[in-house]
């Protein structure tokens, strides 16, 4: 893949953190000139991209004149129907120049390319951590806001991530989708299956830095480390205080 000098210079800023383009109004800085140009419109109110009125009105009317012949799902824009049809045809017209992996949507290819370039254009305003996908930034922000938008319909417990809600629901349904290929024991969480497999493989990935003893589970290493530090778990301290 050929990269011209200006693109390389721009890409290097994802590693250096350099932000040479500064807003004259609020002094916010950006690594790319295009991002500064877009930002300035928040001050000027400029809207350079004119929407097709007929197409735009559908966002208000809810009209969806484009219908899929396969599943009858309807769309407000022809382009959305075209993209949807690929879920039926399997067509993937957007191909990565680096690894030849193909995608049905151009946006998915754009996101994938960041696995090669290392670009992380979405930055947290709170802690400056950067992400390659906007969705990952959205999820990360909840660690700062404490927002938990995913709520269990059974017990009303809330979660910050949908995957955590999915895992939690199995405590109600009893579903155990992860099965051991060796003994057919099933688990509700993939991580539990991974831990269980070590009883068959004998793998012990957690090693004590003091005596090099290894353990199959992190919790066992944590308990072992107390033999070196002399630390007593909270519940033991509670019992001892009541015995004195």
C-alpha cells in the first residue's frame, strides 16, 4: 500500500499526540486540519452540506418508500436499501488493500483500516484515552459518568454495557451456551469455560513473582501471595476481632 508524505505526517500524529491546528475562538487543538474546519462550524453555525429536501422530510414523516424484495423491510433512503440487500446476497464490495479482507459497508472498512494504521481518532475529553471506534469511546465514557443504560427486565439491575446485561440474564434463564469439548460441562460465561479448560490442559498462566510457583486461576495466586505478605483477608480480620 502506497502512502504519500502528507498522509504519513498526519498518521504520525496518532503516535506523537501532536495537535498543530488550534481554534482561534476556544483554543481547542486538533491533529488534523479537517477536524479543525469541522469544529469551527460549531462557532459559526455554517452548514455547508445541503440536504435533499424530499429525502430529509422522511426523517419527520417516517416514510420508507424503499422495500426489500426478500424480507419486506423498508427504508427511507435507497442507499440504505442497497446496503441492506448485501445481508442477503453476501456481497462485500469494500476490500482492505493491506490484508484483502472484504466488507459489505464502507464504514466497516474504514474502521478496519485502523487496525493496520493504529489510528485512534476518538478521544475521551476526561482522561484523553483514545479509541479507534466511536462506539468504544461511548462505552468508555460510562466509566466516568456511571451511566448504566441496560436494565434487566426481571430484577431491574442495570449495567453499563449490553454484553454484561446479556451475561446477567443467564442467571435468570439458566442458559449455558459455552460447552467444554472434553467433558461436555457447560458454562454461562466464556471466561468460566476458559478457566475450566485448564483442569484438562494443566495450564497455569499465573506465576508468583516471589517464588515462581504457578497457578491455574488468578484468585489462587492472590491467596498464595498472602503467604509472602502476611496479609489477612477482610473476612478473617472480622472473625479474629470477634474472638479477641
